[in-house]
């Protein structure tokens, strides 16, 4: 990465129109005429994302994704890119070493270098510093926002199984990444202790940094990034109304009662019971790419949240999102249930493809899903109680959206606890079926 003095100054319009995207793309090593279009499938974070077509190749036009890292979310874009590059290189190395089994397929993100030989483009304009990257668009793939958009139960179960396999393959292909140089791209993210301290601070009615001082993180970087979320941003009367609402109180009690359980993964990592690895950090379904003809999983993209943690957090996040048949905005609690067919399908795909897991990690697969559902429910509900400072509401969103989201996840947590026996039986049965096991913290499953 070049020094700040070497950053090229480039004039870019306020909204980065398509014409300017083409100009930016020309700074990368592409041949022939370029044509840029808005990328309709972009997510909610990196909003300046474009499809770029290059017409100079002998095999016809090729497609690329040009994207600016959103620095309002990722305040250290160089660190994001460093982790992304390390993740790509680890996958490429393991692919070259023959890590895939017969019948498995996988493609990695490929970064196109700038004409100066850099892995990404750093520019300054009147808005300040910006970081852009150009990636080859992985061909002949598609994504799904949710399993609900798929026709028929058989197809839903197949894609759920493929997602499970994709997570296992990602873990295999990133095995060996050095986590000592990795930092969390979102300070405080996936830190259950920080989230609970925020909840307690908000329940105590803290409105100033001095009020919340005893709850603020010791780490200065985490403290700076999260301090605002320890404070109440509502009028006192509205704050009390939200906290004391009869629909909310039982779930606040639920969170208090399960605080020790919520720390399970952090506690196991701290004690060495489970390993710390480079994880994806955002394993929602639409970050997986599937072959557009066969439906077989082909890639896991959106590598902005590569971070040191346990792969069980990725597993828990994926399963809790897929097995909730009602979705994340359901207001009727009786509709929130655990779809055991989906749960088994995801577990089948994962355990069929898993290599780098230990015996203790296998033991915690059931609890990991519960922990992440509890953690996410707490994040949503705490945000509602303090005034929606993190999960911002859009103009069309109902004012209680984060309450609804929080209660839905906490209800799912309850359902997962109720089905703990069934989910453990499913994991154990599949583990035996595929011969998956481990002998200790450093043991890996036999291939």
C-alpha cells in the first residue's frame, strides 16, 4: 500500500454517476473500451457499487464489480482490504494444493490491480479519501435473498444444504490464516460482553459519557467506535415507556437471566477450549453464490468483515437466519418456529464437507445457534430502547421496527432452547453418518 503522499488526487462528482465510475475503472488494468452500470444487487453498506464491462478481450466482454468501501461504516478501509487480500490468498493457496474433494467446486474473488500495480485504488477528492476496488464478477452464478423465494420445499432444502457446505468449504480454504495480524473491521462487533454492557448502560438511563464510564470498553478503539451506543438518545418519558412496556419487560428479564450463557463462545475462546480463526463475519444467504444451473455452492463473497473469532459464530448466524420460518420482522410470536428440516439440511451440508473442526467445537454447534440468536435479539432490542442509534430506521420503517426484530430473535432463541434435544440429535446423527470427529483442540476432522 502506498503512503498517503502517493495517493492520486482525482476529481469525482458528489454522487459518483456512471460516467465517473467508468473513469475510475480505467485506473485499473483492463483492456479495451469500458462501460459501467449501476449494480442492482448491491447491499445496504457499500452503496457505490457498479458493474463494469470491458470489451477488449478475445473471448468477448468480461464483467467486473467496481466498489467503494463505505468509510462511514468501515473507518479503516486499508485494514479491511488487508484482511480481504489475506483471505483471498489463503483460499487460492489451498485450492492450488488440492483442498477440494471430488464433486466440490469453488471460486475466489479476484482483485484487478491498478495501473500503478496496487491491489486497490486510493483517491482524494473534495469529499476526502476514498478506497475503491475492482473485482472479477464470478460468472454463471446467482444469489438468493431468502429461502422463501425458492419454489418448493425440495429446492429450499437443497439450497440450505449447499449453504452449509459452502461455510464448511470456506473454513477449509481459509485454514492456516494467521489471525495475529487480523483486527476487527468493526470494533466491538461480535463482542457479546460489549453488547451486554450497552444494554445495562441503557437500562440504567445513562445519557453522558461520564454516566456510562463504568460500562465503557477499556480498549480505546472499541470505546471510540461504540461509545454512542452506551447512551440513551430518547426523552426520559419515552425511554421509560419503552423499557416498561409489558411486551418488552419479559424479554429484558430473559436477557438478564441468560447473560452467563451468552458469554459461552467468548469464554471458550479465552480458555483455549475452542480455536480462534479467521471468520467471514456475515454469513447471510445472499453472500453465497450458487451455480446458476445446478444450484451447487460456488463462493462466499463480501469479505469486508473478515475477523478473528470462532467459526461457530458464522455457523450460528447462518443457521439462526435460515431456520426461522417466519422471518426477522414477524410480530406474531406463535409463527416464529424452528424449521427442523432446514436445520438438518444446513447441518448435513456442513458436516458432509467439514474438515477443520474439533471435538469441542462440534459439541457447541447447538449452543452456538442459540448464542447468536440471543446476541442479535439483544442488539436489536437495546437499539430500540436507546433510540435507534445503530440500526437506523428508514422513512418507510415503523418506529418500533427494532423492537419487533429484537423480540423475534429472542423468541427464536426460546424456540431453539425448546428444540435443543432435537437439534442435538440431528447434529449427532449427521456427525456419525459422515464420520466427523476430533480428538482435541488442535485435531482436525479426517478428510
